[in-house]
């Protein structure tokens, strides 16, 4: 018998409050050979390990900034709210008195930050004291977790700014960092209209310029609320996200070269699946 951690009970109650969302999922692979090579090269030269999650968040922020329909919020029955800022909600594992805790963190206005700025923010969040976050609901009895989150979800659903401040505009779950090999994750639901689940990385043989070679492929799952986002906008966003990741978007700043933040990289041939648009 072991204790049921408070943060897990809170997460369960929060997920239950948005369980009704009709999520659709697209599973695809992204060639991350170029990006991982750049990160390894930087570590070999400087000894500094850079966050792969920060790189993905940088690409995600850019893709959402160009396709804001995927971070829509409902306001009443006739309006959708599209915020200018891309606030990325993620989970960060922290140590508290020898215990491992996974706590939420929101990267505010990530579309206006560089890869290095996002990396520094994630590293600072990993080193921060998590007890303040974990004890935020210490005065709330456990029996009220579920009704509290249910009531908050109903209230925040009518106040998009409150929802944005609380959960961000999009989410990314880097579950693949805790395992090896290829594999996808399927989220049960999401508090935002878009959730990107980062799976594992596996090696595959591919043909590059007519020559066989081994490439590294990342398994990604793009999940959207189909009540707010149709298949066609989701597919366009997914295609752009793949292009940015495969081109190593934002990593050229590591070598001091000019960063072409708006340049469209070469499209990939990696497999992609996304739900079709509604008729």
C-alpha cells in the first residue's frame, strides 16, 4: 500500500472535468536526424546539454502562430476566440525532498521567444521549488477536487482569458523522454483545443539522394478538439510542424548563423495521418 499523491488526484479531477471533448488524433513520424545531430554537436563542443523539449516547443509555437485556428477557444455559442500569444502548457519533473513530482508549467508567449529563451525557461523551471505549486490546493479537501474542477471548467469555458491564464492555449506532453525506441502516446482528453504528445525515437533505414542510410524518426501524436478544429486546418498545421522540426528550426542560432524564422524548409516524405475534414 502506497499513498495516492495529491498532484495525481488533482490531475485526475482536472482530466475528468474536460472528458467530454471529442478529440481526434493524428499519428505520424518526423525525421529528427538533423535536429538531434545539431544538439549533439553543441554538447560535444560546449559540454552543455540542450533541451529537446525546448526545440519541439519552439517549432510548435511557430506552427501555431501561423495556424491559430488550432488554438481556438469557444465563447458562447457563436464566437471563437483566437489569441495572438501561443502559451504552451507542458509537464516538468522536479525533485522535492527526494521525491519525483510532475508539475505543470506554461511557457507564455512562446511564439515571441527564441529556442535559447525557451530552453533557459525550462531549465529554470526544473530547478525551481515545486512545493509552492503542489501545495496550492492544500486547503481544499480531497472530496472537493472533482466538483471544484467541474465547476471551474464550466466557468472558464465561458471566459477564454481565464482558461488561457490557467491552462495555456496549447499543450505538449513529452512522455517519450522517459523511454527508448519508437512509440506513440494517445491522450484521453485535453484542456486545450490542441495537444501534441511526444513519443519515442526509433531508427529506420531511408534513402537520401539515392543512397541508403539510417535516420532517426520521432513519433508524434497531434490531437485536436473536433468541435473547434476541423480536419483541414489540423492537417495544414501538422504539415507545417513537420517541416519546422525536420529542418531544425531555431537551432542555427547555436552556430551563430542567421536564423531564418520565416523560411519554409523542404517538405518531408515521412508518413502522416490526420482525420479528414467534416463534409
